[in-house]
């Protein structure tokens, strides 16, 4: 009965569509492969709009982060059209070189034919995150949060000129060692620490040391050696950091598998109205694209097939067909099932068999006792009864009535006490009384404290 009720409630379409978003288990974390070559893979994103615009009219920031060195670049933009984004990216890549892979979200500017044509001409492979799942481009998303925090940390008068101060903010970020790789972006990109404001202050306090003259060939060889050593250590540190992050993330993660043709619910990223359902569907799984991504048919006219992350999916439960009415032939009487006998002879026989006879009895005496037990088996019952064969009177004399104070009981204990009292009233072993004497009662068991929670309580009077 309990399982049927659970399945019936779980298969309610209204409850499934309006259910909470955190009910589905999260999928295990799949880190991106570690890259050891600077600007081989970069992540790009747009921050903004940042209103009100600056004096130059800039409202957006094009963010580019290198996956190998964690080197960030931020370019102020007035608009985020595809030509404006392509021009800014082209100017950056002409300084550092064209990457092999570019990771971005599914913004209209990044998915435009204009930008795709530029990637094709430059030999760049572009990869997009699944819709409304920014964790794939988490490196850029984390830097966006840091950059916006740095801008908000500026004084209010300077905050409106963030586009002018943006190079200073980037310099401060680039010279700080990153926790994941153990080096600063400047060190991984240039092979040595840069002369920043702190270095200039230190040199003003101390007498600067003259650098020894070094041959250009020795410098290049030393730089290559340092760069190789730095990148090797950074890759090892990054891999260890990813393993630790995955271990922490996967503590409660569960990889849910779906089969092609299976119906699922799709989480709506933003509900236009407060009372709108959080899940849409049911939709059909078309194909499994990756370990945690599926191609889902959303049934829309413009783009019916979408690649979605498994965290935005949950299974669709179909309610089983229920038979609520059974037809019988006219005139045919359907026999009802007999009611169970709560105090059957089987229970009495078990109680009789539990009687222990003395070992000193002879075989004849033992058989005689067994026959007597069988003849009077109705006396053996777990249900208490009454007898009028003997009575006794409690004489309290001139003593004052003893009455315990009323104290509150938990709801689950109170229900159990009421049930026990009602049962004893029905059996006739107790009766209502208006006596001024009142003693407390407690619930106890013969075996364990847990039994009274299961309905096997024993009511005792103190």
C-alpha cells in the first residue's frame, strides 16, 4: 500500500512539472583536459551591460582567459555585435597568436556566421557550452566574478571610469600567483616576474643591483629551460587541483543514465512568471552525445533538437493504468473475502505450545497436562481480561489525595497513550473515574525502547 501510494504521487504530471529544482542528483564533475601550451585553448565571454556607460560609451567587457597560464585579457566594448567582438579578438590574437580551441557560451554573437567564418579561416576549433550550464566555461566565469568585484571595489568617483583603470586592475591580477597552478600568469607567460608597483617601491628603498651582462643565446636557452620547468610544475599542480575538486564535488554526485526514446522533463532556466512550471515536457531523448550530455527533442519549430546537460533533466514517470471498477455478470453474487480473525486459534495454539512443563513429570503426567491445556486453550490469550472471583479494596485512611501534576507529552507519545487507554476501555479492564487520586502513567516495553514507536507499547501506572 505504501509503495503504491508513493508511485501514484510520483507519477502526477502536475507535481512533476512544478516540482523543486534541487530534487535531482548532480552528475559527477568532468574536468577539462590540462593544457600545457600558452594560448592553445582560451575561454571567452561577455560581461555586462554595465550601466550607466562610461564617458567613452563603453558598457561591455570582452573577457579572454588562457587555460594554460590563467592569463586574462579584458577589452572594453560599446556594443557586442559580431563584428565588434571579432575585431577585438583579432587584435588580441595578433599579439599572442591564434589559439587552437575557443570555448564560449551560446551567445548570438559567438554563434554568428561572421565569427564562425573567422574561426574557420584562422584554423580555430570553437566549442560551445550546453545551454544554461556555464560550468563548462567555469574558468572565465570565475574571472568575471573577480573582475566585477575589483571594479566595485573602486571609489565611487573612479568607478564610472572603469574602462580607463581596467589595465591597472588586470596588471594587479596577473602578478598574483594562482592557487590552481602555483604561479602568476606573468611568470607562466614571460618566464620571470615582472617589475610591478611593489618592485618599484622596493627599488626606491634599496639600491638596485646591476644585472650582469648575459649573452642573448644564453638568455634564450635559460628562458626556454625556465618556461619548460614552470609549465611542467603548473600542469602537475593544476591536475592535482582538479582531482581534489572532483573528489569534493563527487561526494554526493550520481550519474543518471537515459536511453534513446526515454521521456524526460527539462528544467526551464528562467521562469517568466512566478506561477509558471519550472519543468517543461515531457520531451524525448534522441541521442547520448557525451558522458553527461544528451540530444533532446524539445519539439520547438525553430530548433527542435538541443544538446542539454544531464543536470537539467529528470525522468518522466508514467502513471500505471488503474482498474477502478470491476463488472460482474447479472445475478452473480461476488463473495467477499472473510475478515481476518485477530485472535485466531493459531495464536492460542502458539501460546499453549509455549507453556514449559516441569522435567520431573512422568510421561503420563506430561500427556495429561497437555490434554488439559488443549481443553482450556481459550484461556490463553494476549488480550487481557477480567474476573469476579476475587476483589480487593485499597484503604487510604485519612491521607490526603495524591495527585501528580499534568505535564506535556510529545504528540507521537500522546497518540500512543490515547490508543492504549481506548483499547483498555473497550476490553473492560479499566473504567472512567472521578477520584481525586491520580498517578502518572508511562510507556515502556519488555524488549527495547523502539517497540513503542511501532505500536507495541505497554502502558504502566506508577
